[in-house]
C-alpha cells in the first residue's frame, strides 16, 4: 500500500525543516499529503525562567513572547515546503521542571544533551497518545534518530516509538555535521535504508524554509549566507535524503 500521508516529527520549531526540508518538499511535490508536527511548541510557564532560557531569549531577540514568534516562523517555513504545520503544547525543555523537586530541568547549555530522565517517561507517553489522535494509523511517521543526544529529541523519539504506525528515522542536522557523527552508530540491527534523492527545487525550498526560522540561525551559523552554503554542501553530499527503519512503498 502506498502511504499517502507522511508525518515528520520535529522536537522543536525548526528541527524537521533543517533536517528534512528538501525531502519534505519533494514528498509534497510527489503528491503525498505531508505534515510536520512540532512537539515542543507550547508556551512557557510563568516566570521565573532559568538563566539558560533568559540567555536564549536574549540571543533570539524576538520580544517578550518568543514562542509566539517561533510558531509564526514555523508556519511560514512549512508553507514554503507545502507541508501542514501542527503544533503540540509541550514546553521546550528549557522551560520544563523536574516534577518531583520543582527545579529547572535544564540549567546550563551542556545539560541539553542527556538521556531522557525517567521522570519524563510519562510525558513521552502523553505525547504518544496525542500523536495517536492526530496521525492516521496507516500514515508514514518519520522521527529523529537523536544524533547529538538533545533531551527533546529523545523525548520525541520515545513518543514516536509508542505508535503503531510504520516508522522511519532521519539524521538530526546540523548536529550530525557539527559533532562529526556517524548515523551508523544509531542504526538498529535489521533496519533498512531508504533513499530519496532531493531535487534542486527541493534544495531551494529547503533553504528558503530554513531562512524563515530567522531567530534560530545564530544557533548554528553566522548568518543566512553561511546557512545557505552549509545546506547546499550538505545536499551535494547526499545529506537529508536518507531515512532508516522499515521503509514502506513510496
């Protein structure tokens, strides 16, 4: 059976666009109904915020309601790719707290990259139930491999693996390149590789969609020109065109 619906799971309001933008646009152009579901797209709880969250707000420089702006950026990015944008109301890890102690989950930048704490397993189950309600059972789901080990990427993958849908995994970009990682280290025995060469038009849409996430460019690049060059190099080396898991006919 040819899957007519593709759902790409994005931990944050840029991950799927940065990692899979060209593939997503080509899926749309091939006639597939395609959506991006962002998991951690919710508004933050009331202050006080952690020092890390405040420093990120300052770097983003998008005003007192950063998640409102980030969701608006994502709507524009998804529109450029031709994908439907769906946003869950889960706060980013920089805003979440340990439900037992009340302490901030993430206090420092290096704390972003860690396995999912066991006290967040129920949150992953909650997200899985929400996804079950949103995604048709026969739809193809695509989620991050968790390259780089970001806690919200672990949260997204754990939630995805509670679903009954066919599941494929994408390489988390730019962590893949920044940390010089090998996806093979994350591939499970028995998984297959599915290749979807990205067209030049797909690359163009990918770059233009990534540019819509203006507030996040400084996280990885010195500006838009550097981002465009990096994505073009990634694409020319086959980046963003491979998924792993148990492929369905396409």
